[in-house]
């Protein structure tokens, strides 16, 4: 099998979960603060991103971070362009760790309108996609958010997600669509039902050979996205933790039988800069074990 076929097989069929290591500029200070590095520890964006890269390298090189249980990893663009142990990050992940690399492509969110936040324009997207493909990246991720059960707003979100996904597919990459229903939505279940219906509608318009993925908030109604996950065009449906604690997210995930995790905060939330290597590796290993279990062993 070619590398692309091997990666596709892993993403479609292997037990495990996707690590989201894609905190971007706006969320980086908070992620570093949680990790134990205060904002007065750096004085420029370059220093901030260097510290963030050090944290991600520490995670990616930890013994527990391997394709045995972490089948994929979503990278921030700067991380994709960086190196681990002298090797480009995507190549290191796949060759040394057996982890399929993705890259986050959205450039943040528009101001909320009609109960949703669309993605900002991405004028340089084709350039980024070409570079990602050259680096051996398998797929992409694009995030927008939903707060209110607005039919027109959610339809706009879904159409934008599928339009960007089509652009991604033209570069031979597999897009992860991430229309996130905020867990603090005043009517989360209604938002999720509308999202489900519009995603299914757009999915069924795709050619039979199309391959995409979907990343969603763990739904109020268990197995809501099961029919979408069964569609042959859908490589995998994955779940974001969305602000739930690790225990909450894993408990909810176990009730969704065709859904695996793609956690960020819930994965790295207990890691601290001050930990020695043994503490760090043990803490990360425990989180990986718990998320893996929730992804493969269902209630």
C-alpha cells in the first residue's frame, strides 16, 4: 500500500483517537498559562510560539504518544512548519511515531451573526494546502461555531464548511469539517439536530469517491451522528472536548458508538511545564489511556 492508502486505512479503521495540538495565536497564551508558563515569561509572539512548540515537541516525543493509541494529530500551521529532532514535524509524526498528521487551516472566526460564527476568509489557502501536501500532511481541520438553533445560520455554517472542504480535496487532502456547537448554547440539542440534518444533506450531494471527516461536539442525544458515520464518504466522525473536563468528555463519548475523540484541552489539561520527564510522561500516558478507552470501548 502507498503511504496515502496506509494513512487512509489507519484513519478509517484503526482503534484510537486524534490529538488536537492546534492551539493558534489567540488561544496560545491561555494554553501556556494552563501549562504553567505565565504571560510575563515571554515578550514577543516569536518567544510565545517557541515555548508552545517546545511543549508540543515534549508531547510528541513522549513514549505514550504513538500510533498505537494516538492515530492522528492536528497541528497548528507553525508546528507543521517546524521540526522535531531535526526532522519536519509531519514526517517525524508518521515515520517515527506512526501518527497521521493534519493541519488546522482556518484563520479564526467572524463576529457572531445569526447565532453562528463563520470562518474568516482564507485568501492564501491554496498556498498552505500545497505546502501541507508537500510536507506529507494527510488532512486538514477547519473550525466554525454555533450558539443558537438558527436554521439560516447553521445552514450557512454547513455550506461554508463544505465549500472549503471541496477546496481541500482538490489538493488531495482529507478535510475535517468542524462546525462546533458551543456547550454553553441555550439550546444545544436543537442546534445539533439542525446541524445533523444539514450535514447529512450536503454529504449526500458529494460524489461517491469523496472522502471527508466530521468533528463535532459530543451530542446531547447519543449516537445522533451514527447515520453520518456510516456513510462511505465519511472516513470518521470525531468528537471535540469543547470545554468538558476529561472525565465528562470521556463519559459522554462512550455512549456514541461510531465516534472517536479528537481532544485538545481534555488531553493536555493536566500537563505542567514544571513536571520532570517521569511525571510528564505518566500524566500524558494516563490521559491517553482514558481517551483511548472512551474511543474504542463503548457502553
